[in-house]
């Protein structure tokens, strides 16, 4: 493996990172397009349009782990190209959608392709690197994913300004075609030996139903009434579906949620904290866009650029935060980061006024939230993997990504519930409630993080730990 020519290694790296970049970019790029969609679909409420975001996040979260295991069995190159084709084709359908339900359905199909694309891209990337350099490869993969999610709103703002919300999806067509053509040429097929158990795809579907029902109850609770039968019915459906997932996970050979990993305290606590902090993060992201466009009357392009300082600050602080975590412990750094983020969200809700003041108020508050996110999210991801056995590294990474995407679903749903459908003169105060809700959502995340061990832990991407892509076969061999 280490004898592969450097040129080929660079080619495989470019292809796999491009595929993952597209999937993670679409998790956030559409946020900035929501105001333009409201113009195209005037009869759709904010709650209706929230499913354009949540449909993607639900399917992406539910199928990440089982699709990674399916690729081990079916072939990683084949799965990568299939996921890329589905993602690209569904992007075209999104751009052609003439109604919100069709757009949501196309987004679910797009996310299904993304969920097949992401785990296979990591496995294919690791295969072309010698063991001594795989930690660097994982770091590059994580950086590309973080950059994609961070620049999504600003890139989306440029695209919407050029052509409207449809261009946010149409841009994936040439990118997907070029990546697929390159992937067909440079990627090499690999799979695990025959006899692997099929992943629990029905269980993944049931997990998606659980998260979707919970989000629907939150989005429609104010309209239906929080004590009404429809709201209570969907909450009950979510509870029953989660119970079904738990029962299937105990009995299935390749479950959606691995009970053996859940028994690891660091894995369970850090993933739960990741989910709760993602609620605050993604609620703030959408609230920022709505405030800039609806209250400050920014154009989509200007709003997209205005939300850019936060991801820039997050990227700048991520490496120093990692060094601090090694010295003082992940727990201390993550808690400090969440408290900084919560302070920023509170300032959004109390200090940002009705009249535009980007340099004086918006910029410093955005820097605070960016610093908080940059210190917290990578640290929680590292803590989730600190005690995961070597052969389960890729599965553990996918589970942490799924936890964050689930938090994104709940964050958008809870923001919609908090904002409601206010009159124009009450919109500012409604969005301020959304920011304060985001700040409050960090409290349980902080409390959970305090339950982590105080030590710095170990870096999850050591030479030995990333020596295998995390196939289902090696997972079985690593069972205690």
C-alpha cells in the first residue's frame, strides 16, 4: 500500500475529498436560500420550508453508519460512484422542483446519496495511505468537511444572488460529473470477504421515522396545540420508533446503533453532548440568516458574507484548541467553548439591534460564536472516539457525524417552534427568542460534557487506530 505512486495518492485524495466536500456543503449551503425559497413558494410557511433542511439531515443521519457497512460488503468504489450519481441526480431534481413536497423528497434522495458517499470516501482515502500517514489523511478529511460546512452559507449567498435558489443545487451537476469521471479512472475497488452480515437498513429507516416524527411535533406543535392529539401522537410515534431501534440494535448482527460502543462512557456522553450542542449551533445558523434578511433587510449575498466570520473564527481556533485539550483536557476546553458560544448567542438575542451595525456589533458576536464552536465541536468528536477500539474508528466517526446531523434536525425544528408565524413588527422579538433558545440548549450539553473524564484522553487517529477503514468484519473480530 505504501508503494503506491504519490501522483495516484494525490488523485485519490482529491476525488474522495471532493465527494465528501459536496455532501457536507449541502448540509449548510441551503440555509441561506430559505428566504429566496419563501419568495418562490409564497404559500409555504417557515415550518414547511424547514423540511427542505431537515429532510436532508434526517436521511443523512439515519443512513451514515449502515451505508458504510453496506459498502464494505458490496464494494467501496462501486458504492462511492453510486452515491455520487444519486446525489448529483437528486440535486438536479431539487432545482427542477415546482413545489415544496417535491423539493423535500428530492432532498431526501440527495441525502441518501450523501450518506453512501461519505463513509466510502473515508475508507477509499485511508486505503492509499501507509499506516504512518493515515492520521494526517484523517485530519485532512476532517478539515475538508469542516470547511465545507462552514463556507456553505457564504457560497450559497453568491449562488442565490447569481441565479436564485435553484443554482445552489445546479452547481452540483458539473461538480458531480467531474468527480465521477475522475473517480471511475483513479479509484480501485475493494471490499471485505464474503459472509458479512447485511446492515440493518430497516432499522435505519425506523430511526429516520423517529427523528422525523419528533421534528414534526416540534414544528407543528404551536399550530396544532402542544396538548393536541396530533402532537401527542407524533411524540408517541417517535418514542415507539426509538424503542424499536433499541430492540433491533440489541438483536441485529450489524445494527444502526452499536450497543458495544454505547457501553463506552466517553462515546455515549460525547455523542449526546455533540447532539445537544448541534441543536444550538444549527438553530443559531438559521436564525442568523433570517435576522439578516428579514430584520436588517440584507440581500442574500450580503447575508451570506455576513455569516462568514463565524466559520473563519472557528477554523482559526480549532488547532490551538486541540493543543489546549491535550494539555488541560478535552472536558475543560469543550466546556469553555460552549460557554463562549452561549454568551455569543445571548448577545445576539439581547444586544443586536433592529438597525444594521455589522462592524460594531454583529462581527464581534459572530467571532464569539465561531470561537466557541471551533473549541467545542472538534473536541467532542475527539472525546467520542477516545476509547473506541481501532477497528471501529470509521464506524465511530460516522456515529458522531450522525449525532450532529440529528442535532441539526432538532435545532431547526425547535427554532421554527420558537419563532412561530409572527406579524412583521414582531419578527425581531421572535428571532431573539430563537437565539436565547439556542443559548439555553447549550446548558444540558455543558452538563453532559462535565461527565467526561478530566484527562486529555488520547488522539483517536493514531497510527494503529486508523490502519483499517472500520469494516464490519473487523468489527466482529474486535468484539470483547
